C-alpha cells in the first residue's frame, strides 16, 4: 500500500532524561519510499492509528539515521507515528476535536463543485454509539436524511464541519464529540447524554444533482469541438501564453463572459498555472 504517516521522535538517556532532538515530518512506507518496514511496528497500522515505537541504538545506526534529521544514535529513541493516508483514504483531525476518515474521495475530474453554505443537501448515513450499537440509519428509514440547507443549523455541527468542501458521492466516517452532536442531554432513549458518536456518511444530493453509478463515472470536465480551422497554425501547450473569448452559464441560467459582455479576451494565462 501507498501509506503516508506523520512521525515525531525524541531521545532519552539511560537515566530517563529527555534529549533535545524532537522533530516532526511526513514520510511514506513502502517500496522505494523513505521507510521500508516488515514487522518494525509500522506494518498493519490502521488509518488514523497512533503508535509509540522504541528504536534500539544498533538499528538507529544501521537503518533510521539516514532519514531522521538530527537523530542521535547514542540514546534510546522513541518514534511517535500516526498514519494519515493509505492509498486514496485519508485521516483528518479538526481543531474542534472531530476526527474524519475520508474513505471514498471523489477525484477532481469527477467533481463538478464542492459544498458551500446555502447548498441543499441529503446524505445516506449510519450512526453508532461507542459500544458499536447502531442507533439510526438511512437504510432503516428507507431514505436519505434531507433535504437540509448547509450552514443553517438544520443538522448537528459535526455534519456541518465535515460537509464543507465535499463532493457529491464522497463517503467518510466521522467520530463526533458530544459538543458537536447532542451534548449532555442526548436524544430520548437512543442517544445518552455526553455520547461520542460515529457516523458513516455519503453525500447523495447536492442541490439538483443526485448520486448514482452513472454520476460516479461521469467526468466533470468535458469538451465538444464546435469549430476547428482546416489548417492548424499552432497548438496550445502547457506553458504557452493564452488569450480566450468565452461565454459561460450559471446554475440559474444567467450568462456572462467576454462574448456576452463585449469585453476583450481573457488573458494572458497558461495551462500550467
């Protein structure tokens, strides 16, 4: 697997005194990457998992010293490791205390737009308590939760935090602390007060668009050739300086652009950014 992890490390002398060499960096584990590990305490880690590893001095000299900046091979070393990405899945920690594992991200080429305040949304979900008991789900209700308007306090704050910037069809699992869920009072007999909740969520509606297998494979960026000169004098390259005339249409049908507004061409710009 292609795994990215955040690594912090610090040293300790035989008398227990800590040695000043603490650093943090992001690295990968796997073939031809920074760390290659089989049974070193790194393989088998879960997305979001945090481990403390003790590295013996002889291993430091032979294996880890070349990529741990400032490390000392004369003291016992501890690695604080957290996995933040496995292949396309990623782990996110919010300042609010919420944790989110992005399980099925949508690539940019398949994402028409992302969620912003005021969007009308619906989600498929399953909510569980800390003991693993499912307290509610869209499957048991026979329909998604929604529609609701993003940013209007029509849903718990945990949803609001994780929905911002999401693409239609993305699926994630979030662990929501009580202050972002139902607080000290809970909800009836199903959710006790002070409960930390876990939700498995997929965004299935974004305004007038709904998620389906057809949508999953439909590229957001597409083009149609309207006119092409018989003789092509020059072909646009990534680093060329370009100018374009254009017209565009908003979601409400309103048109804008240099052709519509009789403005000069847009530019200069390059395709490489």
